C-alpha cells in the first residue's frame, strides 16, 4: 500500500506522487527501526527507573487515567452519583455469553425459530461489536453512524454492506433525518448491547446462509424481545446471583475509593449496588435507587418513588414521603428526589417530617454543576443529566485504554501516518490541478489515492480487532453521539491531554 498511481500527462502532479511514495517508504523503515530501538531502550530505562520522555503518549498515561474535556474542580463537587452496571461493577465476558445463550434459546423455544440454531455453533463473539451501534429495523443491518448522521459502516449478518447498497438504501448520501433515525434505528448503547448486536447479526446470517426467507423487521423485534425477556425473566439474575465470582470482576479497591470520597464530604445518588462492596454496602450511600429508568428519571416530573423490601425484593405499597439511609427505592424522578431528601447539609438526611420546599428548580441543590454523575451509557446516563440539569458528567470507557495501548504499536503508527501523508498528498495534487474541470485521468488518480486511504483505514480497523473500528470514530469521521458532546477521541497520540490519577485526586 505504498505504490501510488501516476498521471499520464501531468508531470508536476507526478512529482508530488513520487515524493509521497518515497516518504511513505522512509516512514515505514523509520518506524520499524525505532520499534527495535524502543525495545532496547525500554529494558535500559526500566533498569534505571526512568520514564519515557518522547513526543508520543507518556507511559504513565494508562487505562486508569481520567481525561477532562473541560476544567473540573473536584473540590466544588459535593454530590456524586454512580450508575451500577459497567461503572461501579464490571462483568466478565461470561455474562455476555450467558445473555446471548439465554436469548438464543428463547428465540427457538418461544418464537419457534429453527431448532438448528441451537446446534449450529452460534455463540457470542467478543470481537464483533462495539458499544454505540444501532440496528436498522427495516433491513436488520447493524449500523455505525458518524456525527453527521451518515451510516459510515453497516453489516448485514456477518457481511459488510457495500457502498453501493448503502447509497441506494439511504437516499444517496447515507444520511438519515432525525425522523428516520427515530423510526428506523434502535440504538445499541451500552456494553450489554454487544450480546444483542452479535445475536442480531448471527440470526440474520443463519437465514442468509440457508436461503431461509425472513422478515428483517420481525427478526429485529424478536431478537430485541428475547434479550429483554432474558433480562426481566428472573432466571438470568438468579444464575448471576448464585455465581457472582464467575460473572463479576473483582474490584478490591472500590470500597476504599468510595470511603475516600465520603471522607472528603461527597454525597451519593446510586442506581444500584450489590456484590462488590460487601454485605454492608447500603451503609456506604445516602440514597440507593434501583431500576430508576433513565432517561425518564431525568425528564419526567411526576414520577413517585416506591420502596423495595430489602428482604423480599418486592415493591411496597406505602407512599414514600422521605428517603432514608439504609433503605432501597425504585422509580422516582429528579424533582421527587429533591423534595424527599434534604441535602442542604452534606451527608445529612432529614431527621424530621418537615420537607424543604423548592418552588423553582433553580434553587434545588441538585440543579447544579456541583453534582457529578458517572455512568457508562452516553445516551441514558449522561446526556439529559448535563443538558437538563447542568451536572458534571463522566463516562467510564475502558475502550480508551485498549486504544491507547494499540496506538503505541508500530503497525498502528505506520497506518496513522500513512493516512496523514496520503491526505496531504491528495490536497497538494488537487492544488496542482487548479480550479478547472477535472479530466478522466485526473479523477482516476484521485480515486486511486482515496482507495489507498480507505485501505489504510481498513488496516486500522483490523488492528482494533472488530469490524466497526474505534468506539469514537465511524470510518473517517467522529462518531454520532446525542447533542454532540465533546468526547476524547482516539486521536490523543502526541497531545498533552489533561489527566489525573484516581487515587491521587480522591
């Protein structure tokens, strides 16, 4: 992928192409030479206790770092909320395998899908999907949207959809209007959705391989329904509860981090807690809320809390007039939370029946940037909290750590720099052509160069070990996220991104 095309008549353009070709070869040789040298330097530096001081990402920036897109003074944050799944606790791959297998059996047993699906070797593939994709209900495609709302990449089953089919399906520009996105696309937002996405693709591929006629919309609805049924059936949760060591990753430091935050005067709103902290976990929190139903928790204004019996797990009928420490609540909304708890004094729940009244949300202690909420789903956890209430929000994205590790690899550096060099060469080439009409020869050279760029981007995707590429990019463009929040993209190599160590700050 280093041999560039030639223009049959434009020698000035060919000079640019020849120089770019030579630069590409030199760059590859240099990176390979440095990679060998860095191995020796790493051994030497480790023996002397030195840290790498080059222009790349410093070694001390690792997957435990916190990146800030704007200035955050944690000293002014007095209330901290945590989501539960994939935030306070993380799960082993075996949990996603369990969700996939249970949903597949439900498809066969309840929806009467072919029983051969159970014996055909279908299983969860951790390298197929990433979070933040969407399934098109009309055709069953798994789509990756860019920030301009274009379908950058789509897969039908386990086959990548061609550009021609994308252009035909999505009105020539691959862009969807807000109405189309709402009616056609079902977001697959969080890490749980990776099992959902994989089962969707495998089901479609099963039908395609065997020439079985099927309705894509029905297949999408059936898979989504089977996943939902698996979550609410009770069987899934019972199995996880019986073997927590199998499905939960250990977090030995979590209790200590929470204690540091509480000792620092932080208060908590929780979306669920269990196994990882210990039997006294409810004592760590001012308020415990399970099944809050985000984003309705943020957007609705008249959604009462219900208490959950700690021993029975059943919802109690009695009205909730105040939120008490040590108890567990469900449903509710932010406005009700403000009414039912007195946080005018940090970590102090109300001790009498006199409730503070806030006639205007502006005066609520929870309508404030001094509240920080930490979650893993950008759609459900963070967007409404920031947009509606001004909260400081943080996303737990372990994928950043994986991509940082990848960007240090020589193969990725070569691909990234090759793309930069080819794009720059393409700009210079077009400049030499001037502003006149392009000839067929001009266009052929441009198409060949753009094809080379696409091949190098495909190489980056291959290195990421999944068919959709970076969780922060859709092909060559930034990913689509609601309200276009500024997120750390994977292009952090060579920058001085602000970061801090969790233990040092808390």
